[in-house]
C-alpha cells in the first residue's frame, strides 16, 4: 500500500511539474534581462510595451527588472563590471557608456545592425540625427536611444488671458519671458504678499546648459579635453537667472517637484521642465487651460536632449546579443516609439512616428505642441565623457546654487568648475 502511495505521489509531482512548465512564459525562449529605472506612469508604459513584445515573440522573453532609480541602477551596473554579472540590456547615460566601452563590456549596436538584414539605411535615415550622433562614440554607433526628453515650457493659458496676453502666444525669447514674468507677478488679494509669480525654477545643470548654448557658448571643446562653459556666454546665462530671481523677483527657487505642484495649483504662469513632466501632471488633474511649447531662446535655438540610451552587453552566447537587439529594434520601430511617446511624452526616435494615429491626433488637437517636437531638429547633447556625470552635479551645487545665492560671482564659480573637470580629465 505504501509503495502504491509513493508511486501516486511521484506521478502527481511530475504532472504538476509539467503543468508549471507549460505556464512559464519563459519556457523554451531566450531570456533577455533588462535592467531599467522607470517608475510611476513611465514604468507602467514600459511594462505595457514589454508585455506586448513578449506576447508577439515566440522565441524571446524580455525580463524587465526595475532598479528603482538611476542612482541604484548606476551602482548595480558598476558593481556588475567587477563581477562579470552584467544584464543583457540596460539603460545607460552617455557617461556610463564611456566607462563600459573602456572595459570592452558592450556590443556596439553598429555591429548588431551590420548582421541584421532587416535593418537598413532607410531605418537609419528615419531616426533623428541627434540620436545617432549622441550614441556614436569614437566614430562608432555603440548604443541606441531609449527614453529621450527635451525641455518644455508649460504655461497657464488662463493666467495669460486674464492679464491681456494672447493665450496661444507664450514667450519665445528670453526678453519676452522676462517681461511677462514681471507682469504676471502679483499680489492678487492686496495683503502685501505676492500670490502669483511669473515662474519658478529649480537648480538645474540642464537649464544652465541650454541657456549657455542659446547665448552662443559651448560646453567643452571638440575632443572634450577643455571646458568652454566658463565663457561670457556662461556668465550671461547665470546673470539671466540672477536677474529673474534676485533683481526682478518674478521667479523663485523651488526644489524637487515643488514647482510642478505650484504650477498645477495656478500659483505660477510658466513652468519649464522635461517633456515627461506632462505624464505626471496629467495624473494630478489640471483645472485650467494648459499650454505646452518650445522653451524661449536667446540667439541660438537649441535644446539639449536628456534621458538614457540602451546598451547591449557582450555575451558569449551570440543568440543573447541578437535577441537583445531584436527587442531594441522593435521598441524603436515607428509604431512602438510613437506609442511610447504618446504614453510618456518622451520623444519619438523616428520621424515616421508622426504618421501613427496617436501622435497625429495629439498634434491635431493641440497644434502648439508641434513646437516641442520640432526641437528635435535642432537639439544637441551633453559631452560623452565619464567625467560629465560628476561635473553636472558640481555645476548645480557649486556653481548655480552659489551664484544665485550671492556666494560666488558667475566668473569665479564657472572657473572653479572648469578647473575641476579638466583635472578629472587629465588624471
């Protein structure tokens, strides 16, 4: 009797085991581990697309692993370099990619494209040039654009209208922006305190870089060995921030997401931030007529793209590398890149994305938003050196912060930053 029970038990385990393997979505597929740091509505959108990829591919399964935030992702990736336990794909800023290249850890996307008969010159020409250039290091396309954003000017059309401005004509230049911010800073209830400001800003290297380039300046020289941001254009950029904050007092500093909250509460007329901010603001509910446009410019129209790219790590199993590229290629095809942009307000990788129904409808219902996407035609990118990640932080903490608080002069602060980054490069 015991023997029969034992046999029955074994058979039950085998049957249950077979059932479990049939339910395993990874069973019989090449599993691609993807390390990413997308949270909130962005993470939801990413998972939706990953699920679509997995459901439509019989031979590949993308295992999307969220690391929480970029800092945690960076630490995990750097640790993996020491142990040899890299994922198959990961989000990566240009500065990180430079480190991976030094260790010969990534498979250049250019090599994967060369072996792919389904990805040709037409595809390359469809992708915005700024994305190709920003992922090309030492003459080779090594990574591929993933979650790329531009700076955007959000504005409250109702505030503009009530104050005699055309609600469909936001400021397009620094001078217009400064004038309107002063005019829209008001004590609304007569108690002697300002209730409504023109705008709020946060300490941001990204903001400074755009102001610098708009004034005709440059961040670094051609081979990224010498800092050029400590020029008159850099001084002018910081002086402009000083004028808004300390002279006009029509703009105030707001850390973190405070400025976004104040904007959605109609406490400020203008709010400049990432295009992706819209994905969060739309969740909070906005009870005024919202405008979205390109950021104001000075001399040169420019907008530095932000966000990460994706890298494919080398693997002894070439099938893993090919499977990883298959996902990257699918994710950046016209239909998916359009959907990604529609859901998150990240920028589409391809021009043909605007032929897709979702983005066509967005432009038709809100024509002014076209100026946001048009920024891709004249966008640029940050220095592709590993030292720039630390330099950005220095610019925020030791340059912009100290200048707007009156601790250092613009020239002194910028010269300190230039000396710092050049010392790091020359080590």
